[in-house]
């Protein structure tokens, strides 16, 4: 499903116009991005939790040359599905 298809479904389910639904979806996405950028967790009870995880430095290999290199530590976004979402998928 693309973002446009998602906006269409939100508009149909909520009775909002596509423009208003698009603004709402954009606001939710930007709020989640801002919270994760600040190192906070975003928890939707029954749906899941977005959080930031630390990925440690590690050794990697250049596939072209086979040369060993160090990959720097980084922070990555993660999502853990909640029980309600897991049940809906089953």
C-alpha cells in the first residue's frame, strides 16, 4: 500500500476530505519522526511501539574488493508490534 492509498483509506474511514486526511497522515508521520529524533518512544497501545535502537560498530566487507572495513555505530528506528496488531495479522 502506498501513502496515497493509505490517505484514501483514512479519508473513507473518517469522513474527512482527501486533503484533510493527507494533512492528518503527514502530521502523524512528522510527529513520530520528531519524537524518534529526540530519542523518545512512541507507543500506540494494542498497535505497537516505535523506538530508537543503538547499532554498535562492526566489521564489514566491501563486496567488490573484499577489503575489510569498519562500519560505524549508528542509531536506527525500530518497530515492535503490539498484541492487537499481531492478532489482526493472524
